[in-house]
């Protein structure tokens, strides 16, 4: 399973946004969320089964890896757009506790029970030595504080750190010098970081993603200008993205955890995170592309955006169930691009059916359980 490339959106910002006056609702950012959640589902689906063709797998890796960056960018964008007007720290934290932390606790129950009663050896593999002989309640607390109990859940402890420092971010957002002097340094330094996700600590993930979150805040502050550029921005950045993907597929830039430019015959390696830069550029391309079609109605994108947080919580459970059924049936299944796309569509459909059912049963209370 590819733990590094997953993520969840600061979805409660969107829910809050929809309770604000209509003028504060940004339809193109709502659609952006739908694209991001499909990327998250796809990056986990990609590692479900083997691939018939290595080059096809590499192509999808190049397209999908670091999809979490899209969600963190949106989270920062919405934070600045909504909270930058009038910020109430207590109210902000209460909403995060209700619409992010509480659903996280509910979604964690199956994974934690599985670790405690079915896969204790797996649980012991990531526990610190001092916790291996501790009571189970302490193991549970550790798992919840780190997200180690289930692949995508590392994101919640990380984004909680962002919530906690939100007053500092609001203060910096209002200082003229921050985006002109400090932000470029933070963003550039962030392009030399690599460690985040399930295998690493919450602090490492925070260090990796905080430049992207601030990048989203900057884009929100500059949205009036950025969205006037349109094709002047989309065309050159789109060409740059195509070039970077080509360099990845030809091996000039390494993929995934070994990101960097290298020449094997010279044993030269530049530890610069091209993948992180590529996805940051993609954020601006998507921002402007979706702004161009903001007046059009895309019901499917709207639906996926509405349920994106719930899809985040349940998609890997459904992926694992499908994997288990295929393996138990003795089917030796391998992806090609068509099968992969169909698999992503199937998982997204099953997630949607499950979430609709939960929402029918719980009504408005479903937000406290599945976040949607």
C-alpha cells in the first residue's frame, strides 16, 4: 500500500463556508476538492494489484503521486478565504473537533479493533519499545495520536497541528512582509523535504506540508489576480507539467520516494523534490482551469466534493475488502490502464453508496460520524 501519497481535505472548512453568505462560496474550489479525492482514491487503488506493464504503472505513478498536496493546498486556500475575515479561535477549534476529529475517532474503530485482536504483530511493528508492554488503552491512545493504525489516517494528527497554530497563521497572513519575504523562503525550503506519511512522524509530515498549506493561503489572498491570468498561466504551467512528467517517465527525474534528478553513470544526485514542485504547479493549473468553467454545472463533481471527507475515511476499507475477496477467490488479477480506471470508478461508486446509506440513516448527524 502506498501510504505516502494519501490525504484528506480540511473538509470542515467547506462545510463552514456553505453556512456563510453565498458570496463566500467558491464553486471552482468545491470542484477542485472532487478532483483531489479521486486522486487520493486512485493512488491507493494503484497499489491494490500488480501491473501487466511497468511503463503504464510508472505513468500513473507520475500523475498521482503526492495527490495529498492538492488537498492541503485547498485546505490552506479555504482557511484564508473564510477565517481571514473574522477569526474566532474557540469556535474554529470546536468545529474541527466536531467535523474532523470526531469522524476520525468513529472511522478509526474498525482499524483499531483489527490491530488489537487480529493483527497484533503488525501493531507491534510500529509501536515504540516502551509501549509494547503497556496496557492496550495506551496503545490505542498512541495510534489515535499518530494515525498509525490505518494508512491514510496519519493525516489527521498532522492537520491538527495546523489547526492548533491557526492564530499564528492568521497573524502572519495580515503582515505585508510575510508573503513577500518569509513565504518564498519557506516554500523553497519545503522543496528539499521528502518525509511524510504513515512511515514517518507527525512532526515530519507537518514540516513537509506546512509550506503547501501556506501556499494555499497565498493563492487565496492572490485569487483575484491569479484568476485573471487564465490561459496566460494555464498554458506555460501546463507545458512545464508535461515536461516534468516526461522527465520522470524517461528516468531523468526519479519517481516517488527517491525524487530528485540523477545521472547514474556519474553517481550524481540532486535531492530536490521535483514531485512536490510538480503537484504545487498542478494546483495553480487546476485553480485557473476550474475558474474558467465556474459558471457551468457539474453534478458529479459536486456530489464527489460533498462526500469527499466521507470518501477519505472509508475508501481504504473498501479497497482492502475487494483485495481480500479477489485473493480468496484465487484470482490472479493485474492492472492495465483500463482495468485501473474501472477499479477506481468501482471503489468510488461503492464508497458513495455506503455514504448515501449512512446519511439516509443518520441525517444531519452523519457529519459527526463520517464528516459528510
